[in-house]
């Protein structure tokens, strides 16, 4: 099994989403001895936010790209190849202001490419990245899986939507939530890790 782990927290060793994603990876490795693992810290080694040169590189056929466009498309080509090569993707996604950290959004902007990871046909859009298992390790200060705050959760809903659009529909979510809630914060990560089933 080839595992791709993507972390998007700027908190390093203190990050709950990284600890949770590490626990998921550990369970995957225990269940699948001999697995290979590629880990990316999207904050420390991030993808550039999309600029005109990146967009131009995406929509210019390879044979027509200038040296500048060849350089601009490298991040995207490498990330897409890595994604397609993986069997399992584990994404650590802390919630910031009800959504993703910008480092994870930048990665998504580089992998979501027409003709590479999705296409349009007479029947509408078709995701081209199929046969993957995805695990989301989401952390949040509040509780967003129930109650009135559920409407504010654009982390899980966005990731399910965009990954599903690209063909990745086998998605399992584990959440450490309530990390800023006095009665919940002490056990939030422990409960999330205990809930992991591979």
C-alpha cells in the first residue's frame, strides 16, 4: 500500500490535526505491513497560491509551453502524479475561520486540473482520480458535527465536495473537536484516536 499524508497545520508538534493524522497512518501501517509512506508538510513546503503564470501553464499544451510555463507547472504535475500513485490519502485539516488553512487550499488548486484530475463530457463533470481511500483528520476549537454551529463547518463539506468532484468518494472523517471547550478539550484527541477503524 502506498500512503500519501498531507498536513496543513502551522502548529508543528503542537498540532492536534497532525497527531490525529499520524494516528490514522499508524493504524494503516499496522494493518498493511510493508506500506510505503510519503509525508508532506504543506505549510513548511507549500504550494504557491495560483497566479496568472500557473493558470496559463495549466491551459497550455505541454509542447507549447515556454520555459517559464514549464517551471510554473512543475508543482502541479508532481502533486498530481503523486496523488494518482497513492492508494490511500490522509489529510490533516485543522479548521481556521470555519474552513481550510490556505496551504491545503493551495494544494487543491494545483491538483484540480481539467484533463488531468477531472473532465467534462456530455454527461457533465467526471472525476479522473478513482479507486482511492481518503481519510480526513479534522481538528476544531468548537463542535461542528451537531447543533447550530454545524452550518458553519465548511471544512468537511468542502473537502468531500472537491475531492468527490475529482473522483475520490471513499472518504472517512475523524474529528478532534471542542479543543477550546472546557468540558471537552482534555479528551478530544484521545476520543478521536480511539474511534479510528481501518
